[in-house]
C-alpha cells in the first residue's frame, strides 16, 4: 500500500491490492449489507448505513469507534462505472444527512472530491483512491495537508478490514 500527497495540489492518493477479483471487490464497496460488515478504520463498527448507488444517490453511514463515538459520513455519487470506478463527494454529516464539520477538527475541509478506481489483476484488484478538498479556504487546505499520516492510517486500517472480510467471505 502506498500513500502520497501531491506537491502540486493537496491530493491524497492511496493504492491497495486486494486479493480478490474486481467484481468481488466492487460488490464489497457497493452492496449495503457487505459494506456495513467491513468499512471503517480498524476497531470501528458500522451500525447504520443507507446506500443508493446511482449518480446523485448517496451512501450515508455511521462508523462507531471502540470508545462509542459515532462519526457520520456521506458520499454523494457523481459518476459510477461498474465495476471500474466510483466518483463521489465526501462530507461528514449528522444522523439526518446534513453536512457538518469534522467532529474532531474545526478547520478540516467540508467537502472532498474522491475517485476510486478498481483495476483487475491476476486474481487481484488494485484499488486507488484519489481525494482532494473542494471549495476550501487556505486554512482548511493547510489542515488537509497536515493530515496525510492520519489519512494513511485510517485508510490502511480500512483496507486491512476489507482484506479480512474478503478472505472470510
């Protein structure tokens, strides 16, 4: 797994190889029941999720930390090219789906544009996530740039959970 932050723009890029065919990995990301069983950093659970997989549709979810902190997020899909690509805006949200600030950072960018690609290998799938803030202030961009290691850890734990899920299912 690799992660980087482009020096030309504040773009987070992380790549992970899942040991499963692309159609299987795609289903883990796009089927609500499957997504709820593995998505989130290591140690987190997902007690609630709605998933409407269509342009303009949304995935609205609650990930709960081991300490019981609920963190709501929302992906609004812009483009879907099954089983190769998901493009969505990501925001933190409240339980009703309203946009909120990051629960632990008042200067975190409110909205991010993310593109996730799935490339078939020999029994594997390379997942690449590219994400960058949109409509952000300089202060928000600075907070985003300073968060690379935390983002890498969070996505690393999430991909680890995906690997465990795929191996067991």
